[in-house]
C-alpha cells in the first residue's frame, strides 16, 4: 500500500485529532469520513453548478419517482 504525506495547520490537526477514535489511525479516520458523506452532502456541493431548463418538470418527476420507491 502506498502512503502520502500531507501538511495541515496545527489547529486543524488538533480538531481532527479530537474527532478521530482513540485507537483509530488517521487513514481509517479519513476513510470513514469520506465513506460517511451522504449523497445529500455531495449534491449540496454541486448546488449552483448545474442549470436546469425546466426545474418544475424535474421536481415533478423526482416527486413521482420518490412515491414509486416507497413501500
């Protein structure tokens, strides 16, 4: 397995250290953070980067699909 060295500010390191588990490596901690990001978070990052021609039609279609997937 390859490794990489990253540089972060001391205050950021302290914040990360307080969030990671006691027996958890930073690699495992970062992996957990990346895997735990929800799709909603990913979509929020994309907000404003896409322009929809017919936003209302898209919202209606999403609403129909949402109802179809519910049991």
